[in-house]
């Protein structure tokens, strides 16, 4: 079930899964993708390596378990990040 939530930061969400639209070349250089890269550095490194190995394709989605630092209380939080390839190149 989808739920529309406004006026809330996606990274502060208590949703089980958050989605990151990605390209297939391993670059998260701006906008929402950059925010994901900064909030989930381990996810970014795995994504980048998978792109270098030609494992990321536009016709597949990738579900990852990623840790992020909660800005409110300083604790690490496990989030599921759905990587959704939208294009071959940025």
C-alpha cells in the first residue's frame, strides 16, 4: 500500500523502505541521489562497484539494507533502500 506524506524529509521517515532513483553508471552527484549518497555511504559504494561490474540495469530494481545516522538522536538506523534505475546515464 502506498501512502502520500508531505512536509517530511524522506530520510527522517519511519517508512520501512525508501526509494532512490539511480542511473547505471555509478554517479550520485546531485539532488536526491546526492542526499542518498551522503546518508548511506555503504549503499553508495556497493552501488558504484555494481555499476562498474555492469550489474545495474534499467530493467531491474535492487533492495539494499543500509545504515544511516539519525540526525535527531545520533543513533544508526537500518533502512531498506530500493535502488530504482531510471536511465543508463545521468
